[in-house]
């Protein structure tokens, strides 16, 4: 649960300043919500890695659907 809470706060702090980053942030927020509700079992390590990748690529992604479609 600790990792999820940290990720939630990091997601909340991201600035979704364009359509690409908004879609990425929305996808990550939905996955974190599922994780905390117990609706699905997910690998939090994988989410952490995907989040780190997305955080560095926001604004640079040419195809944000690649990240979204993984979920």
C-alpha cells in the first residue's frame, strides 16, 4: 500500500499540460485506483517502472497510446 500512496501523490503532482500527458496521467490514476480498491491484482513494481518511464517521457511521447494500451 505504501508504494501505491507514493505513486498517487506523484500522479497528483504531475502537470497535465497537453493532451498526451493528460491521457497518460488519466491511465495511471485509473490503474492506481484499481490497485487500492482491490478490484484487480497488479504488479506494483511494473506500475512503478511504467510511471517512471512516463514521467520522463511526458511531452516527448509521440504515441501516448503505447503506454495506455499496455494496461
